[in-house]
C-alpha cells in the first residue's frame, strides 16, 4: 500500500507499518510500499506493539507514523558502523 492510500484509509490515525519497499537517499529513508500491521488512538499503544514485534522479529522493517504527515520517511543515523534508524516522521 502506498502512503497516500494509507492516509485515505486511516485518516488522523497512528499506524504501525512494515516496509515492503523502501529507498535511502542522503540519509532519508522513504517507505514507498508498506503493509498496515495495526492502527491506534494513542502513541503509547503503538510503541508497545512495535517493541513486542521488534523483539520477536528484529529483521522486520517496522515504523510508526501519524497519517497527518505528508510523507512516510525517516532520517537515518549511523553509530559505530551500525545503522540506527530514528523515526522523525511521527
């Protein structure tokens, strides 16, 4: 699902998504295609679900976004050779 479709189907919601297709340019990771895992009213609920899923499947590319955002993108940060991705879109 494209971000515009997500925003249409889940207006003014917090969504937990899994990236199916993404690109990185100049340390900005853009999620181009995604699947919706869950929607939430509260950000704390979303973070609890994110942590649970990430603990069980750390290789999955999971993100939390609010659908009021124009784009589904995050800023990438690197630390000691390990990629650390922080979600600046929410």
